[in-house]
C-alpha cells in the first residue's frame, strides 16, 4: 500500500472543491466533510442523512477504534451538507449514496477513484488517496497553529511524534523553527 500525502497547497484544495462541486455535489460534500472532520473514510462512508441533517454536531462510534467521536460541524461542512441534501432530496439512509441503488453508500474504492481523479484533474502528481482527506485535516490544523497534542487527540494517535510523521511534518520543517526564531 502506497503512503499518501496531505494536500499542502490551499489553492489546490480550493481547485478540487470547485472541480467536485461542478461535477457532483455528493463527491464535493464527501471531500469537504473529509478535510474538515479528520474522519477515516470508513467512518465517512457509514454516515447517514440522519447523522447530519439539521445537526450542529456529529456523534459516531469510530469503526477502527470503537471510540465515541463527537465534534461540531464547521459552517463550511453545514453549507455543503445542506446544499447537497436540498439538491438531491435525500431524506434518510446513506449520506454518500451509491448510484447502484439499495440505499448503500459508495465503496471505499469508489471514494478513492473520486478523490484521485479530482487530484489528477488539478495537476497533483504525488500519492493521493482516501486517507489524504484525514491527513489534510491534520496538516492544516497544525499549520493554523493548533497544538500537536490536540491534533494527536483528535486523530486518536498514540504520541505527538506519530502525528507529526502522519501529517508529513519533516525534520527540515521543524529545523526552520530554530533557524527563524532569532529572539
């Protein structure tokens, strides 16, 4: 399995959002919710309309850790969800419904294809996958000044060093602190 990277360029994030919104509101909402929640793809795909419709918060039990996760939805997420539900008329069942019917969610592989195609259409050449959404959340939380221990807790990692490695913060980036501080 190839290691994937976070999207480190905000313009690329905006370009992907524009591309997906134009192409398919379901896919746009998946991307927006993914990069703004830090949920694993398995948990994103298990979300139902009832989990999010008219809600300020999402409360789920994480599939991998079996831990309860409760977090508020950002305005960006609420807006994407509201627009998606309004335009699709979805009232119940799988949030990211497959076109195959039977009220099932898209598969992990379909989510991978959606994210990868959007990245390639926007000239991203490095390794991208479903985990990119979660890593992008962590990376931009870190870049915006959120303490690494808080991000570690949000991502349920065992140590800050694991989180730094996970979001792709390199020794060179950490060394810049020493070089640039100059108090």
